[in-house]
């Protein structure tokens, strides 16, 4: 099982953590939400929890809880810029469907 960051996402997270002055990486998970059932949750993590499963890409840690890993296995977190907009994009091979608004997904 694995979760990874693209080089662009690893660089973005690393720069943000340096500016922030603290943090051990990003915490990626899923929660029940939306019309398709699940939504991604992403936040900066200041500490490791006992339950965390840790993946590392280019020196940046991605922390995932065991329950979420079932839905996230194989996911690559990317950081993309499209025109004036930029943000994280989840490339999840387990994703079967996504709602029209893009807020939730189904596996």
C-alpha cells in the first residue's frame, strides 16, 4: 500500500512548512460527505500520531490513518496551476465516480 506526492506537491508542501515554521508533513484522509459518499481531507500535521501510517516523498511526510488508507491506496497528491488558480489534485486509481460539483467521490 502506498500514497505519494508528485514532485510539484512535495515542493509546495515543503515550502509551506518552511514558511509556517513548524509541522512534520501533511495528513491525508477521507470523511463521509457529499452526494457520492466520501470526500478528501487534507491538513498540515504538527505531530505524528501512534496510528499514523507514514509515507515519504522527496523528504516530505504524508500521514494517513488506517481506515482512510483502504480508500487512498495508490493515490498520488499533485499540486497544479491552471491559469490564475492553483491547488491540490488527487490522482486516486480507486476512484470510480466523482460528483458533479467535485466535492465527493465513490470507490
